[in-house]
C-alpha cells in the first residue's frame, strides 16, 4: 500500500470516530451548543464539506505510526481523533486570540457566535478531546491509556506555552533566533511529535522506537514550520493562496525576518519604521534575499528535515506504513523524495 | 474529629498539592507564563494571600468523601487538587466571558494581562488540572484513575454546557423555571457532585455508595445555588458584601425572578421595562416578596437540601468524616443542623 491508499482507507474512519466523539460526548439536550463544534469541524452550516474540514494530517500520522510499529491501526483511532479534536480546539481559541474572522474560507466560531461563546465552545471541544483520549483505555487497556494521556497533557501545556511566546513576541522588538525555536516547538512541533508517539504507544512499541518516532516528528514539525515561513515570503501566491510576501505585510516575526534583523541593517531600518505595505513587500523581500535570509531559511529547513529523516531511519521499522510515513514527511516539507 | 479540625489538617496539604501541580507541570522556562496562574491562584502578585485563594471547599469535599468511605485521604489529594484547578480554570474563562474585572477583591487575569493571554492561561490551567488528575494513577492505579477521569471529563462537558445556557439566557426573555435547573446543574451542581464521587472512587467505594454520594452532592449544589439566589435579592448587604438586591440590578435570571415573571404581572411589567436601578431595587424586591417568590425560593432550597441529606444518609456511612460532610453541607445551605 502507498500513502494515497492509506489516506483512502483511514480518512472515512477518522471522520466517523470524530463524529462519534462529538455527538457521543455532547448529549442531544445540548444540540444547540454542539452546533458550534459541528460547524467548526466542517460538518454543518454554511460552507460545510471536505474543504472546511482540513486535511486531517495529524490523525493520519497517528494511525500510520501505529501500523508502522506493527499495531492494529484501529486501536489507535481514539488517539487519532483526540489529537484532531485538540488541534481544532486550539484553532477556535487561537482565532479569538488573534482576532481572525475567517478560517478555511468560512467565518470563525467567534465571528459567528461572539467571543464569549467561542471561548466556551473551545473549552467544550478540549473536554471532548480529553474524553476521547480516555476512551483509548477500552481498546488498549488502562495502563497504556494513562501513559498516552500523560503525553497528551504535556503536549497541551506546550501548545499553550508556544502560543504564549507567539503573543508575547508581537509586543517586543528584541526577539532573536534563540527565542524563535521554543515558540515553534510549542506551536507546531509538539503536537506532531505527540501524534507519532501516540501511534507508537497504541501499538505497544518499545520506549526507544517511541522516542525515535517522537524525535522524527518533532524535527519534521520544525522543518515544516521553517518551510512555511519561507513560503510566507517567497512562496508563489497562486500556490499559497495568500498575497506575495504576506508574512512581511502582517509583520510576523518569522525566521527570515529574524535573520534579516540580525544580518541586514537595511532591512532592520525598514522594519523599525513600521508596517510594510503590499506595494513595498516585493522589494523588501528582495532585500531579505540579498542578505541571505532566503538561503539561510532553506538551509535550516533542509537541516531539520535531515535530522528528522535520520531519526525515522533509526527506528529500524520497515513496512508499507513506515514507507508511507516517509512519503508523508517529504511531502510536508516539499521534497519529492 | 470535627469539621474545623479536618479543615486544619487538609488545607495545608491541598495548597501544597496545588502548588506542586502548577510548578511541577509548567516548567521553569515558562515562568513568565506561569505567573498568570500563580497570580490567579492567590499565591503571587498584588493582594496575594488566603483571602485571594478562596475557601478550597471543593477539594475539602473530595478528601472528606474519601475518608468517609474508609479510604486514605492522601490518596485522593491529586483528585482534590484537580477539581480546584478545574474550578479555577473555569473562573479565568468565565471572567473573560462575563467581562468581570475583579474577583476576590483583585483584578482578574484578563483585566491584568488582556483577554487573549487570559484565554490561553485558562487553557494552560485546564491542562494542568488534567495532568494532575492523571497523576492519580500513581496512588490509586490506572484502572481507578481512568474511571475518575471519565467522570472528570463528563463534568467538564457539563460545566461548559451550563455556562452556554447561562449566556444564552441573558439574550432571551422567554426563560422559565424548567430552563433554570439544567443551567445551575451544569454551572454549580455537576462539579460538587464530581467532588463527592471522586472521593468515593479514590477510596475504592462501591458503585452504590458512589452514586448516593454523587446524588447528595448534586442536590446540595442545587440547594446552595437556590439559596445563593435568595441571598442575591434579600440577603443582608453587610453579610453578602454586595449591594442590597444586587441580582435585581444586574438583571440576572435567578429563581425568584423566574417565579416573579410567572406569577406577578406587576413584576413582569417592571422587568420588561428594562434595567432596575439601585434606588428601585428595594421596592421591586418587596413586590417579588409579596408575590411569594421569597417563600417559594426558601421552600425550594429546603426541599433540595432534604433530598440531598436523605441521599447522604442512604450511604449508611458512619464515621467522623461522614459527620463532617453533614456539617459542611448544612453550613453551605445556611442551616445550623
């Protein structure tokens, strides 16, 4: 089987498990409240459908990781659903915190129901994620479920810490590269690492395989974020779906920007003068490129991908699911093979 | 031992367990972020101290319930700390949702750090509560911890549903008594019931004792809330610390108000005309009293207390901790014995 075939096999089962969790844990008497979740998950309301649901990449990684470790992927379904629910809970709250009113082409929960309801709906979805995680005990036993839950909560703490750093960095100009890594580790890499490890735990894999898979996915998450930072400045607008150099316009402190602030007095001067307009964005991106930010960012993404793939190979796993993980990883960081 | 002595024995241990959870699960590298929690918990910052910490009644009930069931109260400490952390997480978010800028005489988290940080800090505290709950497995074993966590998450779902109803009711005028009960069951009674049941689970009590203790605490929570509704209108301002008939001024749809809307056309007319001022509050409270809302509310509180105490007696427990629970319950609903 290849990655495509795994997607086709897993996706309907993931969606079913997600629906069973939301409809099962939130009783019908609260159906009006539950609508905020079924809307956000892309199942109901205006614009519902597969486009509104996201790619479900995180649960796919959980299931592949379980199968790569020789486990039955069905036993990892509660963990797979739980990470997707957790991810979506954090999106609902992030959207309030960042005041973003659209996501995947639709109004965000707070834009539709107000901030107070969105905060509370996020809390509900977090609770559903936890309840779903606990249900892992029915398939894998209590002991395994407890160790999966320990990892899950640790990940939640890292997610909030990453968001804390991200919000704090907006307010200060003295951020350096050293500050950048713990932020994206919390915001992006921790949950991806959690996915790979949950698959391993559900399969009853050894501690060393779990560690290596976790390391692989952590560095994959970092590489993916760095690559995303590159795309946010030099990506093709027809591919990214955003305006050219959009991250420069929004003023995000991404890795090329931090590099530019450290290595280009021309860029630093322009950055300190305030918001960059859409008209200027192209020329500022060019300044950054000439300072080496473009090359440095690609270099970092490649370096992190190499570390990631090395950890993956060290698991010494070898089956179709393992090769599908490799394929998924390289796809995520934009490498062909 | 009596209730006072239990308080003296338990309180320092609860505080220690709470601190170990917050400082233990949130690493030092995030100490700036952690400050939002240690401030909210009343340990740090302006106005820190026992007054800012609240009464810790919920964890006390967990420990008493464990001991009443013949368990070692120390084994229930993680569950006791978890419910208090959960309660405090919900307060941080409620304060944002209700836009309340003071709590226990201090600025709320959002008033101090802004809404975005407060939402995120609440999420962190929820994660810490969950992590603390999982640590119950070290003292009580994985199986018991899983069943405690199932109850805990179900309670979280009820808490958010209660808050959903409360916020929804603010926007509509067609609320009746039938709508009132599920709201306070979620907002107040579910967590108190969870406390008593967690004590029973930690002690390894039988299912029937757990159920009875849960029923006792659920009805105690309802009785307490109804009594609180009474105090919000007819309570002595020198005792409640609020202005006279404060709930009438804020326009809360409490049980005396819902009774008045159903039974007094005079009250209904006044209510429909818009906000009640501080000057009018006394006379409107008198209108409600004459309509029988005062007597009805007291009657309901007493009725619920009786159901609660009957369930407690049906546990057929009989030791010092059991009698302390009785004492605590009657104290909460303002009865001497």
